[in-house]
C-alpha cells in the first residue's frame, strides 16, 4: 500500500482529458488471494475502490472521483498458460496487450483485439471496457475472445465463469456481464482467452475522395458486396490535413475523405477481395486509389490512420477524443452532421474512425484553460450524441461510459434500462464501493432534440 | 386466451422426456404492446408465465411446472426487415429458424446458427437458450448473431438494447444477459440479427477409426494445425450401429468412432484444408477416409449425423438426449468415461456430438415406465456431469439449465455464482413470475466425487 504523494498523484488521472481526483492510497496486489483479502477489508469499511491497469481509457473510467483506494493490477501480469490443443491462453489482468499479441504471434497464433492503446493498455482494462480496435469489423472486439473469467466480488468471494469451452450455457452469461462492466461489479483476476489461426496474407490500400458521400457509399457498397475487410477506416479532411503535416506523407490536401482498407486471409482470397474493392472504389468515384506494393508501403499507409490521435494532440493543449457509433450505412450522414455541429459551435472537430463498424471518433482540439470554449465543445458533443442516437446509434462504441458518458446513458437505454443496470450493480456491490460515480450519473442529462431543418 | 383442455394439454410439455405439467391457460399475443399489457396483469396478480416458441428445448425449459399462463409467440413470426447495407435482419421471436435461414439464403446471405431442431424451433427460443448447432465451431452460436433486442419486463415496461451496431458499450451487456436467460427475465419481442456473407464452396468427408483415442487425437490435431472446420462431429460405436440400421448407409459396424468433417469458404481454401485434414486423419490411423465427390454424396454422409437422434429414438420408448461439454482436447477421455459409467450402471448410452466444440450428446435409450431403470439412468447422468466438470467442462453446452440441470448449476458456477444469478433474476422479476422453478433449484444436488481408480 502506497500513501505517498507521488503514487497518489500518478493514479489521480487516466487517458481522459481534464479529469483528476486524488485517491487516498494506491495498492498493487500480487495474487487473487490478496485481492480477495483486500476486498473484504474495503467492503467492511465501505472504502471506494478503483481497479485499473494502465488507465488508457478515454471515458474517465479510472479516475477515483470519490477518493479511496486505487488497485493497480500491473504486478499480476503473467501469461499462465497457452493451450495449443484448445487454442486458449490463460492470463492475468495486468498483462500488457501488445506483449500478449506478440507472444501468441511467436507461437503462430493470433489474438485479434487491437485497441489503439495496445502498446500501453492491459488485458484486464480491455476486458473492463470491451476494447475494440482496427480489426473489429472482421474479427469482433474483446467480448468475442473471452471464454472465461476469474473475478473477486466486493465480498471477497472468488467466482469463476466459463472455461476453456467453446460453448457454455450454464445460467446467465456472467462472463459477458463482467466484460464492459468498467470495474463497477468485481475485480477481474484471471481470463481465459480464445486464440485463432493467424491470416497468412494481408494487403493494404488507400482510396481518396473529393466528396464524403462517395467515401461513405464505398463503405456500404463493400459490405453490401458481401466483402468483410479486416480494416475499413475513414479520415475526414481536417484529419487528413493534420496527419499529413505531422507525418509528411504527401497526402492530397484537397480530398474530403480517405478510406484505409486492409484485407487478410488466404492469398487468393485477399487478391480477389482487394481487386473487387478497388473496382468498387473507382465505381464510387474515388479520385485516387493506391494499393501497397509491399509491407513497407502498407506500413506507410497505415501510419496515416495510426498517427491520427498523436497528430491531432499536437495542435492545441487539450484533445478530446470522442466515440460515436451509428449503423454503418449512416456514416456519411453522421460525418456531415458532426461538421455542421462543429461549425455551429465554432469549434474544431476532426473525425476519423472505424467506418466499417460505423464507429467514428470525432476529436476536438481545444484548450482546457479556455472555459468559454470548453463549454462550446461540450455543447457540440452533446448534440453529436443526440444526432448519433437519432440515426439509430449509441453514445459509445468502444470507449465506455465511465464518468464522461454517464449523463447520457439513459438516452441510449431508457429509464427502465438504467434502472435494471443499477439493480444489477447493487446485486454485486450492495455497499457501492466498486468504482463509485461511474456509469450511472446522479441525474440524467435532459435530452434536447435539435431541429436540423 | 385459451382455457380449453386441448390447448392446455398441448402446452403442458416440451421436447424433454418425462416431464409434463398443465398450464391454467394459453395465450397467443400479436404485438409487443399486447405482451406488455398481458405482463402488467400477470405481474399484478402474481400469475406464473412461461413464454415459449415451439418448445423444442431438451431441458424442460418450457414446462409450466407451477401452472399459470403459457405465452406462445407463434403469431409474432414476421421478418420485419432485412437491411442489405448493414447486413442485419429485424425479426419477431415466433419466426421459424429454418424459414428464416432459407429466406436470407435467397437474398445471398447467411445466418449460421443451425440447431438440430431448426425445422421446428423459433428464433425467440434459440435466443432464450443460446442455441448452437453443427456450425458452432467455426461460426459460433446464437449469441454471436444477436445485435439488439426488444424485450418486455415483468412490469410491462419495454426495453431496447443494442441496435444495428457492430459495437456498443453503453452500460452492461443486457443483450447478452437476455440470451440464454431461458424466459426467466423478460419476454423477447424483437431481435436484430447479424447476417454474414455465405461461404461459396463446401466439402464433406467421413473418417472412420478402429479406436476412439485416434479419432479424438484427430480432432485435436486439426485444431492444433490451425484449421477450424465448419463442422467436426463425432459418432461413437453404439451410435454408428443404430444410425446404420436406421438409415441403411452401409457404415462399417466394427469402427469405434466416425468423424464427420465439413469445411466451407473459398474453393482453393476448402480444397487445401480438406487435403490437410485428410492427411491428419491418415496420420492418426483412420481406417478409412471418404471425401464426398458431390453434393448428393455429402448429403448422404451428413445423414449419418443428422439422423442420430431419430435413429436412437426408435430403439426404446424413452430417449434422453444429454449435453455435456468439455475442453475439446478432453473429448476422448470424456467418451471413454461415459461408456465406463454406462456400463457400471447397466444402461445404454450412445454418444455423438460436436467434437470440435467439445460438446457431446450422450443419449440414453430407456423406458420411462421402468422406474428402477430410470433411477439408474439418472445416476449415470449425474456421474457424467461430475466427470464433465472434473475435466474442466460444463453441465450444459447448448441445451440450457431449465428444470433438468437446475440441481447441478451450483456445481459449475459455485454458491456465490448462483447467489449472484438469483439476485439478477430478482432485479428483473421481483415477484418471481417469469418461468418459475427453472434454472434455480430449491436445493443444489450434493456433489459426490466418484473415485475412478
């Protein structure tokens, strides 16, 4: 247990801009049994607990807003087993995502979830948030790769769900309930993950568009042609400009949108899909289509997308990366709407994201010290969430609810839905010590429907 | 509302042997609003409700053991929309699974879940039980294809979860919580399902083995070679004999096990995988390997597996089809254990199932009128569940808990787990009217660990 100032300050914030709150202490458990013993004490004394990995989340999910103890899982970072017959891995929550990805790759296997934070993030954090990534379209997200969990309840009891099992319907799906529960129900102490055979071949391409609608139509056409690419990302014009300035890629700055597309799998299949996609891009009036000739060139094309956040973060002191998801057929409408809202509120919002999933990341570059501007940014995002829902979308596709989205949860799931979720939370955590203040807001935000006419 | 005897008797049982209980009335709602109005009345008067589709489940999940009302969803059987841009279908729960599969196939799309009961079962029932099927290994089960749900709570409130969204992390995963909840939480009134591009090519083969261990090693070797077949089924010797007698397939009766293997996808890939699998089968001492030359022959090979239940059902008056799942590397141990247990209790148990999933269906042919034999069958199954868990498996892979497995739920998930599940049930259904008596037994069965030495 560390009560020194340095550890407390280090764990007073996470990847989310503008949020900070000091915990009273920081603790680093080394085993499930230690977690269990700690939980019993905290629960008995009603001490708030925030369990966390590297804190890369973008929803304020691990800021200890009510003080108490921050439990950092970094010491529990072992790969306990890779089972080659069952294609599973059993790991501890503090394991770094990229370390794990590379470890299984060495064994000729593949763990697809690839959140942008994977170089820093942990598997436990990925499970708590149900992290997505660039490969979500074809491979799904973290939820699709967790077969079983060990978790410690606030009471200190240890629960084990699922197993090395492709099928298990013994009672309610507690495994899936723990995934994306954001540390509000239990502390995850072990996970059984599903591994898959890796694709043997990959091809990468960029398609550039003079208008956004054509880019969006391309996304729909690809899916409607029964092709599911491994990656299908979009960057809008403001993002293209910023990325190009940052990475010096020589991107054409007059383009309204760029699509980054990857397909993987067997060579014949990849070649055929990339050819079909190429034809679709041209048919939808792409101004320019570039297929990477080799891995080197593919990496350069990927840089455009991978560096988006970093490039945007250089522009101004504060970067707010949001997470709006719509049905993928609504991508164009959504980007147009975001740009319209940004203009109306006189704020800079660049949009990029996982077009194939309908998962966009409108990102505001602003300055936390400018209170007046921050209010305008918040108003703009509130309208963006409203527009997302109006298009059949959700308030968060992969970042989580945490603190930031809690006032909007009811917009998505309704009063009855929030009531049920609060009830579930109380079943696990009757004393309300697990990540208090997250997911459920004191009061839901009033939803103002904006007239767009 | 029907209170006549015929409707009551018709809905007093389901696909499970030896269970029957008369409801007081049977009701056929026509819309979500009707379901909502009915629920309010039932909840107010504390009247038990069993919602059901065709009742093909094998766990006694829809037997109205406490009387009350049976709500049959067959009138709500429409396909409301197929969205070709988003590759989703929105359907009502009473829709027949096979009708739906064929409908989307006509549109050039694919809905993979294929429970053996699909000719009769409904989508709502599939969701309530998280139905699997022969394609589970490669394509997953029902849970992997439900993107969103509309459900009516016991209070009559209507809740909507998820959407036409590939990603959604807005609060706890209520969609997944409703899946496999067996009608104990809410009545599902609408579902948004994910469709995928269909495989363009398929190839089927049979491999026959003089010993079981070789067949099981083949299963592990295929998976360990990074090949995930679309179907990977096993039939043991007693099943082979019965099936051959029933269908006149000319199967060699001296074989200890047959594997039925299918691969689908792009032609080159299918050919290559089938060749590799062929080599693995021979390497693992298959006595005979037959690759179907055409669709006709493939269908004949599939008949061996598809007719297993029907063939077994002809043998004796009562057929009890069970559902034990283990890590797939433990298949051989499990089949050996099942045969040993059957012999010890002097009962006939044939085993077939989804070897690639580790999901076996040990099936007892018996006679419900012979009370003494039935007790021996039950004792044998109890030992089989125990053996399943000892091998890291679960009490049910795809049939559900219902009435039959409720005494064993605690064996899998522990006392704390059952406590949490009961708590969740109470959040949704404080008056305990939703499918009462299911999933949770009055008392857990005492677990006796059998000494196998």
